[in-house]
């Protein structure tokens, strides 16, 4: 079941609701009972580890800063 976020325009209470379908009728506000709740745009978070520090690969000659390495530009 999808989790949707709602907000009541009357009392401004915000809550989450599990509904069977995206087109299910909006639930009434659990705080004041109003029937005109608005579905909010949901956000999500992605949790992971940071990317490792990658060093550029050495050029064909074995050095890091050499004109033989693809993408090398003089500084």
C-alpha cells in the first residue's frame, strides 16, 4: 500500500495515510474531522555511503600528470 502525505486546509494539521490506490478519496483530517484534506507532494530520501575519492588513472607512461593521458590539459 502506498503512503501518502496530507494536509488539512482548515486546521493545517499534516499526516500520512496508507491508501489502497492513488485515486482513493482523501481521508478526513484526524485532528478536526474536516473532509477537504489536500494531498501533498511527497519527498523521499536516499541513504548510502559517500563515493570514494577516485584518483585519475595514470597515462600510458605511468605518470599522473602527463600529456599522454587522455583528457590532460596543461595548468
